[in-house]
C-alpha cells in the first residue's frame, strides 16, 4: 500500500511539469521537492530513480539556470579578461562564469622545490586559466571540471601528482565578482599536436558547459 502511495505521488509530481516546452532546471528542482517530501529514504531513492529514468526517456532535460526559452540560450557568450602586466585574453562565458586560457606550456618533467620531480609518461601540458565568477553566490572550481579532448574523441584528465607541483594556490571556491588564476597539468602522448586538442569544461553537475581551443587568444 505504501509503495502504491509513493508511486501515486511521483505520478502527480510528474504531471505538474511543463510537458509543452522545455523542462528547465527550476522545473526539475520543484519536481525533486515533490518527490523527496514523502516516504522513507530507501523508497525515495528507488522510486525517485525510476521516475527520473522514465521522465528523461519521455522528455529530455534541459539543465539551464535561465527559464526563458529563446534561440541560442545554451550557447556560451564571448568573454575577455584583462590581466595586469599580461594583456587581455578571450574565452567563453556561460551562466555568468567566464573562462579564458592565459598560458600553455609543454614539458617532459615538472620540478617541485620540496618533493621529487614528476616525469611524464608522454609529455605534460600545463595550462593556466583565468576564471571569473559573476554569479550572485560562490562557485566551486575543481580540476576535474576541465577535460582535454583530442580530435579522435579521446579524453585526458588532469594528472594528480603533477598538479601538486604546478598548482598556483589551492582555491576550491570563488566568491562573486572575483577572478582567479588556476593552473592544471595533463599527461598526454608525446607526439600529440596541441592544435588537435580542446577543452570540455563543465562547472559542476548542472553547471555551465563550454568548449575552448587549447591556445591563448589575445584580444587586439
């Protein structure tokens, strides 16, 4: 009887969604509030997972923060960052988060002043980003948000050991209105061409998704 009641509540919550248009992040958030206000934790997990599976199969999600439906709303906007003593570099901005590449270096070994040197299996690509938060609250910034992808679709995650040596400063969060620099190291095949690489950037589970070429783009 309890299971039938849980299922009935899920179906009622699903019925409130906007089936005529795009299911936005706010719609999805309201759906979760409906589902997670009943039953035990186990029942919530089981029936919530089933509901989300069927919901996404019937009507795919659009996890955008902006509820307004307009053409091109999911496309990142141009973004530029003026760095004192360096110049102005361009990148992309989405959901009020701007990302630009400041520097790209290639090396076989990364030296650390206190610990052992790190040697690449192929070669290290060390990238410095400028990340700007123009949202109204702090955002999380993690190395695994930034993935290198080559022209064949192969993905390269950051190198944990090398990153200890190249990291500028540990800043897992950025407050509103601030721009910080973040340096990340990747171990890639020695013969790979940098022109064949680009970044896939995902700022969290439901955050901004952007693509950037692996190069510094100066603004004239």
